[in-house]
C-alpha cells in the first residue's frame, strides 16, 4: 500500500499538532481548518500525549504490567510507550498497531535495535483476529500473563456502523483477568460541534474517520470493566496529573475523555 501524501492522515495531523516533523502540506492545511473550528485542538493533542505516557507509566510501575498492545499507535515520537515502560521493566514488551504505512516505515526504523522486545505491525485494529494472531503479537505477548491494551485517541476513527464498543469488548474478552484497558477519545456534549468536526474530518481524510462522541457514549466503553481505584472517566488532563504544570485547554469545545480500567 502506497501512502497518499495529498490526503490528510489522522496520524500525520496529530504529529503536526504535537510538534512533529513527519507531516505534509495537506496535513498542515487540514489542521489549520480544524484549529479554526476548534481552537483548543493543539493543546488537546498535547494533553492526550501526556495522558498516554502517564497511563503507560502507571500500569508498568503501579500495576506491574510488562506487556502492551498499542492500538492505533500513530507516528513514533519521543518518548514512546516502549521507552516509558522499559524504564520500569527493561524486559517489557510492546506491540504497536496501525493501518498507516508511513507509521509502519517510521516505526520499524525507530525499533531497528529493539526488535527483541518491541514491534510494529501494519493492521486495521478493527480486525481483532488478525491483530491477535499476527506473528509479532504471538512472538512478544504471553496471554497467560496480564496485558495492557491501549486505545488512546483512536476510537473516534471508528464509525458507529463498525461498533467501536464491540471492538473494545472483544479485546477485553481476549485478555486474561488482571489485564487493563486504557481508553480515550475526542468527545463533546455540543451536538453541533460534534457534527461539524465529524463532517470536516470525514471529508478531509477521505473517509478515514469515525465521529466525535458524547461523554455518555465514551462512558459505554468502560461497561463491564473496573475503573482503577474508583477513578471515573474524565477529561484526561485530570487523570492522575504529575503536577499542576502542564498543557491545559483555554477553551473546552471538545476534550480528550477517558480513563484506565481493569479486566475482571
């Protein structure tokens, strides 16, 4: 599959918003329009990245998790999940999953010297059988031990017709008891804003988009799971913040909303 540099990519747009260099004019132009519709989007992307790293560190350090499957991982940046968790457990294993061939190329270059514990696969996360039966997952992940499955700022790429709630339930069902899920997605209780951004992103990305959801719809991802220590889903900058210093949104037209939950 050859990458289409003329059509914006969600992964490359995100890369641009967090200050990365692996993006193209089409991505930057789409981000400019998105920032016009929702001015807090750049801060929101930085907040999400910080949440991902905090959650990964928490699961490794506080919960003893040594295996991670990062669905919709996006373009690599510094630090990435494997670097964070391997600071805690040098033998921790991470499989990154993404359907963007540019992510695959950059990811494999990043991991050239770390293939013993880390891999990236080109796969659509909706194809759960294909992900779990892939050679790299079979090589690195022991399903006799707890696993953390990450769905961080990616489920809004799955349209309602593909039932993202069933996807999360399916993954949770395959994980051993004591595993964890990290879930966040773009959300707003402003119906018009949800419609405007969903329509814009669907058109801009050539249909590679799902939808912005309400907070109540995101809460459904956690049904049947135990939120860690009673934490409720929240705007993710509020989830176990390292300090009061960090990216914050000046406006709240939409947020990254989610949490961390344990599989029973």
